[in-house]
């Protein structure tokens, strides 16, 4: 799976969890999203794990503070 497709899917999953009515912007960072609290973060992680059929480590979770960080971790896990 290429980076563009991973990013598109991540933006859609985060948008669904945050109930944004569509995908979030690719530049979204957790600090700038009022709805992205710790509970929503867990929901996002579970949604990503289910969709991409991966399991994130604690190290992965620390890097997942933005769409870009999530995409990078997924590229690493998926070998993209």
C-alpha cells in the first residue's frame, strides 16, 4: 500500500472517530484538534489496527500525535 492510500484511509478513520463528517486534513495534529482527546485517541488506534490489520507497540503510540506520524508508523509496520 502506498503512502497516499495510507494517508487517505487514516484521514477517513480519524474523521469518522472525531465525527467530522468526512476525512480530516492530512496536516492535522492532535494538539490542534479539540475533539482528539485521550478516549478518542484510543478509538482511533483501535480503528487503525482493525483497518490495517496491525498492532501498535507503545513506541508506535508515542509517535502517533498527528496524521503524518500515524502514516509514518503504518508505513513502517506495513513495509511500504
